[in-house]
């Protein structure tokens, strides 16, 4: 099949999935348990996306400056640094490691 047809099908499915969200009863969304589950799923998905982007290139695992940046950002978060400091710590660490020739 044509690539554009697959893209169109994916767009239609994504839009349909969004419309299905409007059919969920408000009473279900007001449940504290559902709110906690949704929050936990969001954190899990974001964490997995961060890890995959930090150690994967294509279909292979790579340890380069990104893992150092992730560790530096995690340390900054551990010490409850402001978000901008966390980003700058990660970016600075990645830049320093690349300057030293690691990834």
C-alpha cells in the first residue's frame, strides 16, 4: 500500500481515539482512584520515554553523553534543584562529556 494511505489511516485512528475520550462518563473521571491511576501512568510513560531516548539509537543500545546528562539531571532532581538548573546541569554535562570525546 501507499505510504500516504497508512499515514491517513493513522490520523483517522488517532482522531477517533480522541473522540472516544469524550464518551467517558464524567462520574468515572471524578473518581480519586482513576485520577491516581492516570497520574501514575503518565509518570511511567514519561520515564520510559526518557530512558529510551537516553540509551537508544535506532535499534541498538548506546552509552554516550546522554546517559551522563541523565545522571546529572537525576542528581540535581535529588537535591530538589529548580527545573532550569536541572536542564542546565544535564546540558552542561552532555556538552562536557562530548568535549572530552565521549559520545
